């Protein structure tokens, strides 16, 4: 896959707060639940180089400008077992340089680290920290002009579990989430949220895990540009999550929750509703795999006038190993966004649909070396005048692992 796929997000955000917590709840935490046999220790270094040609690098409605971008990446992955403790970390730095538009150059540092801790075989949990930086394309609802910026998201989780019996676990923990953008009038006004949560989990003899949690959070908006939402807010969320290993080759994860955000003296910013999603991972044959999912989320509009954004996103990503060292991959991603309860201004009735389709091929001539090529199409259909655009990106990349 091209090196830059995970570093660009169309419009404002690709993975807002609730989906990030979903990843923590259904990825990291169940690993601590399961208490599986220790995995082998890992230490791996990697480096990569890539080249992209973009026919609409500024994501404009008309007068498209093309440019070529070079990418350099370095990273490391470590997993180590210390008795009952296990440490996991994956870190990658990347720099992106444009041939003509040097003002778009940027550097990112992304990491995911976790400590699967255990005080006793019955009292265990996880302490994790994730940081994700990427390029985003923002639409200003005042000027209707698209601009290129960078977003940084951080998510920290401390979760503890106590095994009451062979199948029942009591849960408790704390989370911290922040999202900041370099662009003024950020979509969700750059929130910081600190939460505490408690719950209960049950694992069936066949490995199906069902959890229920209640979360209470306090947050504030940190965006300072004129017209952005300001002040503190409270969050309440009740969720049920499922992790179901249907077969040895098929796994389903799902989450359903009710989210409520209360802004106290600024009721025009309040919103509530159902959020959640589901995903499936299916190894169809030894050479064919499929991942697909759906996510629904509610996000603050980020504007002092109020309102919120409903987001429904669907994706599908099959991979076909059609030769011993060659794999064909495809991904389609579609998100529909609707602005609700906006009293006045251009965002009243605003609707957007953003689609991304990519097809690529990976060649592994050696076990630790991969060459990739792909073509990606992006399209935004917006109700805001002159904000819609189309873009096509051609990419090649090479990555080595040591």
C-alpha cells in the first residue's frame, strides 16, 4: 500500500472521538481480557520512500493545480514479554515534500504504545497512548474555500479488569482524548475530553466477549478563532460492545451507544443521539481476505451558533493474493454528513458526501521488501457553493523491514 494513505483525511476528520474509543475498547482491552498465550517477542525497524502525483493538490472546485510529492518514512515496532507484563509499541516518523508547493510540506510523528499489565492473574488491564497526525482538507463555511491543514489526535487509556469468576469481569478506567487542527474554525473546535468509565464484561466458552460500560466526561473547546465554539461541556455515554469470533477465519465486532453532550450555559451547542458501528474481518480463502465496516457518529459543529454533525461512514477493503509474491488490494470508503440544529448561517441544511476509491498492487520480491503502486480517486459533493471537488492520485512506494 502507498506510504501516504494513512496521512491524508478528506475534509475535517476521519476518525473522531467515539471511533477512537471504540478501537481502544474493542482492540486493546479485549486482548487483556483474553489472557492468551504469550506472543513471541518482536523487534523490527523499517524505512520507506514514496512518490505521489496529485492532479488537484489544493482540492479546488475549479482551476485544479497538480503537483508531485516525495515521502520518506522511518519506524520501529517492539513487543516484549516480562513475566505477566507485556509492552507493545509502534512508532513512525514521516516527512512529505512537494515539488512546487513547498508551503504544503509537513512532517508527522505517529505512535501506538501499550502496556498490558497484570498484578495478579485475576487483576489485569491496559495502559495505552496513541498519537495520530495527518493532512486534512477543510471547507470554510464562511468563505466556501477549501484549505489544507494538519490535525493531531491523541488518545490515552487506563483500564483495569478484575475477574470475578471464570467468565465475568468488572471494568474501570480513565481516558483522555484531544484533537487539534492547524486550520481556523476547526470542524469540532479542537476538544479536549477527560473521562471515567465503569462496566462489566462476560466472555462465553467459545470466546465471544460482551461488555457494557457507562462513561462520564468533562471537556473544553480550545479553538480560539472568531466564531468558534468556546467553553466547557459534560459528556455522558452508555455503550454495549461485542467481539464475536464467528469462526477461525471470521470475526465480527460491534458497538452501540447513546451519547449526550451538555454545554450548560450554551444550550445551542447541546446534542445527543445514537452512535456506534460494526466491522467484519473475513479470510475467505488462503489467498483472499475482506474487511468491511460501518460507523455512525455525532460531532460538534464547532461553531458558536450551535448545531452538530451526523456522520455515517461505510468502507470495504478486499485483498487478493493472486500470485506467490503479488497481491491486489482495493478499498472503497464513503461518508455522508448532515448538519443538524444549526439556527442560522451557511451551515443550515448543509450536506456533504465524500468518497474515496483506491486500487493497488503489492510486490514482495523478498520477505522484508515490498514495492507498491496504486491509483486513488477522491470526490467531495457538498451543498456549499464551489466546495465540491475531484482528485486523482497516482502513487509508487518501497518499504524495507530489518
